[in-house]
């Protein structure tokens, strides 16, 4: 392997949890994508530089940037006396609950796996990529990285970790509404601290049933069935206080015939799933924006579709 061998990988943003699938479900979204280039070097260290529209304030330290830990772990696994220079092109806005750090970690893991000829399984790659999430937010959650790596609707579960990816229905439109709410920089870790240490059996049963409906809905391509599961009894009731107006926004979107509504990951963005053959997703988005404005909260929206998994866009 020559010192100047390089590969560039693109990975899309994602929405995680989808209501009842906390820390397990993710869906890749076609709106934004990070691009990560990895080049081997003869010096056995990890160097990172950041470029792109959302690179300002992004840490370049390999211990704090979500590309660093996956790169270091895979270099160690390769047992080659090599280092890497990583260029992160940050195109996904951070802090919106769209898996920005997860996409970077996913792209880096896929690039390293290819560059070092490691031939790791999807399960192994998702687990390695989750190390980047631990550096970014303090928790090695796998929902966003599995969606960005595998594409479509992703399920990451179990110990040892197992992953599944299902192609999302072609008629699924995803409305993403992002309220302009001031949240702390450690938003994700704060959102995780709000979760209860213990839950009632009734709440667990509700979420198991709803999560099952989501998974079956994706398997059958039934958007209405997916929507019936997008109600959370465990995380959202404790997190929604961070997002004023969320309850009414959710209610308004469902009244406008969205199939399902949920907080996207740790927020503040809210996602609504819409069957575009039956409803106008932009109309539902405008209803949600209007509802936020009733709480004197400005918001923006976009409509997108599910995305494919991380892909190599250049190698030499």
C-alpha cells in the first residue's frame, strides 16, 4: 500500500428513534451529506482537517472529532505501521438532530475499511463508527451511524450488535421542521440525562408494540402502519419540555394527515412521515411552522426522501 493511497466517501444525514425506536431505529435522509477523504501516511498518527459550510467550530482533535476514534480503532486493527490524514467536508448542519456527527463517523469508518482492506461486516463497521458518537456526545449510540452507513431504515440492536437495513417505501416523504430554539452545546448528552433510570412495564409494553409496528410497516411498505408506531412512551415525555410547542405541533401535523410525527433524535427538529401519493408534505410542513409560530418560535422546514447508504465517490 503506497503512502498516498486515498479514498473519499459520502454519507447522508439521518433521523433517529422515529418515536418508539429509541437508540435502535434510524432513517437515512437525502437532504445533506458529509464527505470524508482519508489518505494514508507513513507517520502512524491521525490528523484531521475540516472544510465545508458547517466546519466552523468543529474540533480537529482526533479525540473530539467523530472521525477520529473510528480511524484510530481501524488503524490499530490493521496492525500496519501507517497513519491517516482525514479531511472532513462538513455539509450537514450540526445541532439539529439530523445525525451530523454520526454521518462523519460512518463515512470515515467506511473509508478506512476500504483503504486498509479490512473487509469488516456491517455489524462491525456500525460498532466502530459508534466510537465517533462517544467522542462527540459521550454515548456510543448506533442509530444514526447505522442509518448513514447502511441507508434506508436501519435497525441496530443487541449485544453483540446486529444490524438490519430495509429499503424505505418510495412514496414516503419526510418533513423536517427545525425550530430556532437556543439549546446548550452538549444538547445530546443533556437530552440523554433527562431519561428515567427505570421505566414502568406498561411503558415498555407500549413501546415494544409500537416499535414492532414501525419495523413491520417498513417491511411491508405501509406508511400508515409505520405512523401508528411513531409515539414514544419512554424518551419523548421527558424530552419534550426542551422544545416548547412540540405537543401542539405534533397534534396539528397529525390533524393535517401526517402518518406519524416524532422528535428527530435529540432534537430540536421534528419529523413528520407523509405518504406523498395521498397528502401534500409541504402543506403539512406549513401547518407545523404555523403552529410553532403560535408559541413565538420561528422555524424552517424542508421536505426530503429516504437516502441510500454511505458510498465511495473516489479512490486512488
